[in-house]
């Protein structure tokens, strides 16, 4: 079975994990700190803070910036639910916004502007599929309205400019991401004092970590804020360092695969009315996933089932947040037409660095056969 996503792991990661186990120090320590510094350097910033998930990172960014009860945060509905959950964690209210277009499925500035109220405090951008939002447009928008600008960069690790849009950003190292530590995340913030606040918040609000107390040769610490247990451990830090060294090559392979996909899928775009391959308006992408939109009248589940039978896994990114049971009950009456149409027709094709050109050809040929079957006279 050709999977939608698969981590690229090798002997170097195994050796890094063994070295941690043999060291006897497995909790937050020097490997994590080295990982933070290397990640920051790669993204052109002064420092970063490692956490145990991107969700935790988003929560801490909002918390550090003082977003809370009474505030509203503009966010896309076309995202993984964690983007919006983090807003609720701090007691703020998410205000869900439609996408720009079916071809450009990122949050619409025009629709966001229409939903601003006196309570609006922040914008939560999400770089869907690794496609980068347009930096200047969103920075100008945030400045014009006096809003905080936060990036959910779970899909966008390693892209030029990511993490520099505004006040804070969070990245994901989950198993299906461009680089992985199994579970894990990273935070970048514009203001150094806010980043240090995140660093303290991730460890129960303690003024000194265990490693810091060891180095300072003192058992004493204080807790001067309500913190959380969001730390990264040394095992994941070690894996992260190896993965970070591979990131440029893995992202380059993704870009090459997407280039081949687009060339081969062009015949389907020309042949089937409504078949769409989304592309980034900004021209920048980490190529995290490979979404396509099927023609309007196609039964997506049937296409996915036929591809599965042929040995090609597909999936859906994502059920819109406002259509999920919890959010449907909490915020009834939401209707985001472009987001809903995108979801109804979206199918995610396999994309990961273990693939090669023959895999892309297999996926496209399998999809084409499934579409031909869907449009056959006996279809139904």
C-alpha cells in the first residue's frame, strides 16, 4: 500500500535515540536546547522553544500574548481542530472565516475583515498544505486593525519567511509532518520576552528547570505563573536534530514530487470540468500534503475506495471545524460556503520523501482510472 504520509527515518535517528538512553539523561536537557537553537538558525530567528506538540505551542503563544476571556480570534475553519481548540483553551472565542477560493484554500482577508468586531484581538493564520499565506497583505491587515498575528505553521516547517509574519508561530513534528519527532512542536515569537514567557509556561511556570538547577548547583526554584507540562524530552530532541539536518533534502524531494504531480494532473484538469489542483498564491510552499478537488458530481468515497483497492491510500484534509459535532453545538448556524464546497470535493493524494517518480505516475494513473469509472454510464 502506498501511504498518504510516511516518516523518513534511518540509522542516524536510531543512533541518536540510543545515545540519549545511554547518557542517562532523558528529560528536557542539552539536546533539546541544541535542537531549539538549530531550528531557530534555520528559520532566521534568534531563538525558539521546543514543546510537546504544535497544539501546546499555539496554546502557549496565545497565553503569552495575553489573549483570553472576552477576546475574539479570527481563524480558518479549513484546518485541523487543534488550531481552534487552542483558542478555547485560553478562554477566547474563535470566529471562523471562509477560504479565499477553491484554488487558494487559505483564510480570506476580505471575509476576515467582514467579521471584525470591537472584541477582535488576534488572527490565527494557518498555512494549509504548506502553502504560505501572503505575508505583506496579512501584516498590513493586522497593523491596520491593531490585531495580533499568529501563525499555525504546522504544515510549513522550513519555508523561507515562515515564523516572521507577526507575533508568534507554532510548528508541528507529528509523525506525518515534513520532519518528525513522533510528537512534538516548536514555538517562535517576535519579542524575546514573550518567548521566554513561553519557555517558563511550558514547565509548570517554574523559574528554573531541572537542568538549570543542576548547572546552578541549587535545588531551589519558584513558581510565579500558572504553567503547564508541555516540555519536550531528550529522545525527541535528538531525533529532531537528525530530522532537521535532513529537512532541506526532504522538502526538496517533496517539491520535485509536487512538480511532477502538477504536470501529470494537468491532463485531468483539462479533461474534467471542476477538477482543481490548489496552488499557493504566494508561490511559496513546504508541500506538506497534495490536495486535489474532484469534479462536482463525483462520488469521492467511491473514488477513494477504488484507489484503495488498487493499493493507493487517500484521505481528506479536513472536515471543517464548524461542521464537527462539538463546534456545531457550540456555534450553531455557521455557514462557510467555499470551505464546505472545498471539503466536499477534496481528496488528499500520497506525498512523502520516500516516494519517487514511478509512485506519482501510479497515483495519477490510479486516480484517472477511478474517475473514468465514476463517469462510466453504469455509474451510480
